[in-house]
C-alpha cells in the first residue's frame, strides 16, 4: 500500500508541476521552431551484475550463493530522436537507440558457507569463494526506446535559459552471449575444474537477456553561453522499474534451457545527460557530452528462480540486480526554421 501511495504522490506532483501558470517573464515558443530531429552515437561501456541467496535451502551454500558480473561491455549505439513543441509550452519527445559489440568479460563466482567449506576441508571464517571462471562476451545486443511528455516551467524572454519538467516511459534491453571458460579460482577440486583450465573456446556458455520497463520523472534545461555555445543538462529519476531477466547455462545438462535461471523484481534508478551544443548554422547543431544510466533491484524475496531439466523450479532471494551504462555521446540536431537570431 505504501508503494502505491508513493507512486500516486509522484504522479500528482508531475501533474501539479505541468499545470504551473506562466509568469510574466515567460514567452511562448516560436512557431517557426516547432520540432527538431536528432541523430547521435553513444560510445558506451556497460555492466550487469546480479547475485542471489539460496542458503535457506542448504546450509552448505553461502550468501551470496552465486554472483555473475558482465563487465566492460563496450557498445557503439546509434540513437534517433525527435521533439515536437506543443501549444501552452508543452512538448513531446521520443528516442530509439540500438547497437552491438563483441567485447567484455563474464565473471562467474560461486560461494559456500563456512560450514560448507569446512566440510570439504577448507578453513573459512565466513562465506568462501570456491570457484571463479572467466568467459569472453562474444556478442551483445542493446536496444532502448523512450517517450516523454513535459512542459516548460521557466522560459525567459531573452531565451538564454530554458527549464522543463517531464514524465516518461522507457524500455531498455541488453543481451549478452558469453563463450569459453577459464577457471581462475578453484579451492575445492571436487566442485570445480582445475585452476588454470581453459576450454570451450568459441562455444556458447551462457546467454543472458535483461529487460527493464520503467517510469521516470525529470528536469532538463539549457543555458546559452554565447551566440554559438549552449550548455544543456538532463536528470531523470526512476521511482519504478520492472525487471525481467533470463539466463541460459548451455553447458548445464541438469538445467532447463530458455531459461535456466530467471529473475524478476522492482527497483529504481536514474538517467543523467550533460551536453555542450555548438551551432554550425541556423538549422544545425553539433552536440558532445556524457551519459550515465543505472537501474537496480535490491532485496527481492523469491526474485531468483532455477528451472530444472525435469520442469521443476526452485525460488530463492535475489540480493541485488544492477544494470548500468555510461559513455560519451556525439550527435547532430536539425532545427527547421531556425534563424541567426536564435
């Protein structure tokens, strides 16, 4: 009930902000610039990490029981965007991005409890990392789409500073394919391969598909430095994000495929963009800046699920699931009807 009330209060705040009256210093947007089109590239690096706790089912298992980290996943993303200025200082904006790459590393860690480690003759004062493997990420696919609706809350007559508030929806998908296995840590020979072993080169080991569906609210604005340069910033807070993750372990004959493991839950996060815009001509602007996105689920009861080859399932607690992506953005913005007096 508390979560529902919180979401209603957030929506009420958005509606209240969008209905703020105009001040005497504000002016209506020029009808000559009622839309703009953008194309950009995001030179990004991402990471997805999750871990779960299945120790309630077996006292020999640690907490976390297993942790997977898809790190340094580099991707070049192409983004197309558009924005339309509406009457009464409202606007609507949409964007779609997609990209892929063949870079990154999967780290797969497995833990025993101190009791479990002792049973296998290993002394440990706490949860014990008994196995770590590395795999190469040989392919990934990234897509996202978002739409937002907002209103100018402060637009000055000299057009040197403009500020907006908005609400929006976003869907963000990332897919990884990890190949090969290198055993970098093995403290219990009966439970893992010999340390230093490397095999299955070029063979799919684990595939992961993560999808986030989220609702966000945000503010953006820009400040004109001179006739050619404008600084722009955008911050969006995500109070609600729904996670759907599928993990396929292709070398595990005791697990089902598609999926072998699944995870779900609700979390939160934020998006941040900082850009400098340089006007080349009355209709064309170049943009350069940085972007950081992050979404996270924490302490989701029964949010992790293993799917057995016989069709049975077992639920455990999802300690944490985290996806983030950051990098440099470069792009162009086309503004039809722009004039040298802008």
